[in-house]
C-alpha cells in the first residue's frame, strides 16, 4: 500500500481555505486516494498531524470530511515515528527547515513509500535534497502524487 503523508496545506487547498492555484490538483489527489485501493493516508500514532488537521480545517470542511471518509474506508494508517540521528537534524537546521513541519517528515520517513505531499515553500530544494538523501523521503506536489496512483 502507498501510505501517503499529506501536509495540512494540501487539505486546506482542497477545502478552498488557501493556496488557490493548487485547489484542482489537491482535489483530484484526495478523490483519487479514496478510489485507489492501495492508497492510504499516513498519520502519526501520536496524533500530532490529526490534531493540526482538526485545528486548521474545522469539522465541516472538505478536508476534515475527507479524513473521516478515509478512516471509515479503512484507509488511514498510523505509523510510529523512527528516531533520527543528530546529523539529519543538524543538516535540516542549517537549511533553515521549519520545525513545525517535522511531524510530516517523521511520519513520511516511517512509511513504506516515503512520500510527503506538500506545496509548502519551506521545503526548499536544499531541504528536499537532505530529506531524499538522508531519509529517502520524497516531497511531491499533489499533481505528481495523483499521477503516480494507479487503480489495482
């Protein structure tokens, strides 16, 4: 299964709560994730991502309803965070990584496919390179992630 970590900004775009240029691609991705049998939503077992979803989306937004639908369909996978060595954290700090987003990185790094869907500019080319080389995490946009999902 492709357990995909989805940044809050993606769900906000799908919910028309921000980032209008990405609305259509985020909506297509979320709909495809519901339809494709081997696509799941990765959440951390500590509930940090789910907590942020709740705080920023509200209960009646498209994104909040989508998360509930994914759970109802058995398409939510909770993962335990792994530990990172000091070198990874130091490299990210030197690249001016926004630590508010670390929960997404930790979750993505703990999944089998290691995808993090985000349009956040905080994932600079340098940060993306560190994540890819040190943790094998790929930061992809919604359009790319959606194109990579195929019905089984």
